[in-house]
C-alpha cells in the first residue's frame, strides 16, 4: 500500500512499474519489523549470509557478481541537453537517445521480482540542508544498505508532502550484463537510472549519484556546494572545537584522517578529534556569514582491505555491529569475516569473496576483493561528533586539499587567498602507485577530488567555487597537504596517520591568526619550529626538507597544469588562467 498521496510520486512509480513489470511493489517504511523480515528473506535466498550474532551482532555478508565489483566510470553518464554542459571530463549522451536505450534494458527487467520503494533523506530530515529522494530497486541488498547510508522511512514522505521536488532513482539488477551496464544522471530532470549492476557504488543512488553528481548541479543553481570531502572537528586542550573539511583522491587516507586518533602526547594533553563525515560534505552559507557543512549521509561505505587496529581502529570498531560486509572472506570456523591487512592470521577454513573454498595459509590468491566494502552505521563510530545530527551543520574554518606526491608538494602549504585556494584545488593531483593499473608515478589530475563526481562542466564548477567568494562573508582558509613525500629509496618520510594532527594543529592556528607562515612561490609554509615534532623520529632538518619547494619540479608542475587546463577551452575561468601565470612568474 502506498505511503503517500503525492501525485508526482505516485504517477512516476506507476510509469516505472509499467515499464519494469515487477510482480509486486513494497513500500519501505523504515520500521525494524519490516527490515528484519527483509533480512530473513535475503538470507533464505542466499542473497545475504547472517554472521555470528554474538561476535558481530546484526552483521551480514553479501557477494556481488564477479563482473560487478567497483564503480564503472566508463559506464557513468551525465545526460544534459547540451553536451558542453557535461564538459570534457564526463561521458555524455543526448538524453532522448539515452532514455530510449535505457527503456529497452528496463522493459520487463523486474518480472518475477519485487520492486521496493525507498523514500530517503540526504541529511537530517526537515533540516535546511535536507534533500529527499525515492529509489526504486529490485534488490533487498540495496534496501538494507540504503537504510544504513541514508535516513529512510515514512517521515521522508510526510516532509515531502505534495511537493514534486525530489530526486527520482530507478535501479534494476536486470541480467548484471557488464556490456549493458549504465549509471546515468539526468541533472535537468532530477533523475538517476542504474541498470545491470548490483555493486554498492553503482546502485546506492543516494551516495555518489545523488549526494555528489546531482547535488553538485543543484548546489551551483541554488548557491551552495556539494563536495567529495570529509568533515572533522579538532578539540584542543582548552575545549574549543574547530572544524575543517578536506578533499583527497582515493587511496590518500581520507577515512583514516576522518577518524584520526591523536598521538599519545596530544591525547595526554587533552586533544580530541571528532568525525562528522568521511566522504561527502554539503556546504551552505550560514546566517553568520560563515560556511557551514553537514555530512548528508548516515553511514560509512568503507574499503575493508587495510582497515585494522593500527591503521584505523575507529573504523574497525564501527563495523562490529549492524554492518553489511561485501566481497570479504567468510571464516567458516566461527562465522565471521576477514580481509587482507586485518591481521596476520588468515583463516584456514574459509570461503573467498567469490564463494570458493579458501585457505589463507596456503592460497596465493587474495581472499577479499581489493575493493571489498563495509556498510556501517555512523552512530557506531567511537569518535562520531556530537554535532553529527545537528540540522545546522558545523562551521568550517579550513578547507584542505591533498594528494599523493613523492617529491613536488610540501608537507603543507596555505593559499594566499580564496582565489589562489581555488587554483590549488583545481590543480590537485596524485601519482599512481603500484596498486593502480599501468605505469607508476604518472601524475593524475583530480580537481577537488571531484573528477568522477562533478555533475556538470568542471570549468563551470571552478567558476562556482570562485563565485562563492562573493557569498561568504567569513571565508575558510584553504590549504594543501601531502603526507606522501618519499626519500630516494621510496620510503615515506612523514609518519602519517595520527601524526597528521601535528599539521592540522598548524592549519587551525593559521585560521585563527595564532601563528605565522613563510611565503614561498606557491603559498605559505610553516616555520620549522611551528610544527610540534615531540614524540616523533622526525628531525628539524628532515621537516625542513618536507617543507621545501623545489623550483625546478614546480616549473614542470606548472607546465602540466597548463596542459590540463587546455582541455577546458573557453570554459576555463579567466581567474585560474591568471593564477597559473602568477605561479609561473613566481618560479622565474
């Protein structure tokens, strides 16, 4: 039975059901009773496996199809009416053509299946930040993940009322045919369509699809920002909490930073770090003229391999209850899970991520897929911020960009002003590691870590960032960090992990004019004495090296930026071209 009388919602569902032809339609009301019945049904069909309820209460294991284990950027489209509005970094197809193509794939795709109607809210329902969506899916796995990742239930429909202002999402597993797999966004129609996938990043439509691709487009039109950023609060010994948001490409330690545990000396002195979000930030101008941010999600969709007691104890702790694990090892001896990097004791009597028998002591094959995941409720996190549910969000003092650079970028530097900060974000890059396919050390540009997630032309996106300067009376300061400088043998010089707080401390002091910086051709760096090295093995000489700016390397960098900017033609904001000229001039 429908949970709303909203004509815009009911008409759309009728149209989608007529096309996909499900046997029945079930509305998700968000009650525990309904969800428990769905969990039991998923276990009875083998879609999910219930894990050891004493050791992992409320936890389940799921395996995706072997051909369906990650986001598929080459099958992800932004379909606006004008190709130029999608820009050179997105795949585009004419919406009329794409709708026709998708209609063939969706027709009859839910025959013999149930269509679940998931009303959900991004951010706290009823808050100034909240945006509502409805996802139609034929997957219980999607329902149960969306319940963790967003706020699901009848309350969302009550708040939507009769308004047509919601994001439409249609997902059908269809045949899981990778050649016909599409993840498509129609920003002008507030619509997302996903077909032939069952993997979270492609089918949990509230996540990257809505919270970044569609929301970035909405934010530009409505004067706010949707960013691929963590949000954290740093509490100093005086009890003040100062907030920053930070953008990093994948494999640069975003979740680890979001859940950072201060080094021992800092902990003893009373420092604490609070996680507001690990992946996405929506930022709006507050009544006080500052930029305020919320995490629009309600859970964490984290990469399992490498998560352990040393790298991220808070993330590991978060997964111990109410979590869905995807494509990890199933330990048959005690009905728990394992993955590479969890500990040094792989199970002997186990099944790998494909469901095949696996002996971790003998097998050369990895047991968990490298992109295996956990979907865990944010409220489980030991360091979750008390402001996590605050409908107004938190005030942002600093925006931090970062990447993985062996030699070029210093440990930290501050932009000269907002315009220069947008330039720094637009030129963000990482060097490929052995984990990525292809050559090692290749520079990959990923502006603001948004390259795969910007729902419109990136040139226009940069202009939107520049335009925000006129809307925000008290702008955050903008910084760049690089935890990944290496010596000539390829070893990391900076200890990273919790010790990154030493850098964040300087960043926050700069935001509140409590310390100085040294001007360089690329921006301001700390004085060596202004980073607290007590309790580390890092000498002042080593730190001086980490903060150094190699002019020859930066001349190469400037040439690489000029080449990258060339892709955007006349969509490149004039201000960014000017900033590049300033950099080139500074380098002599």
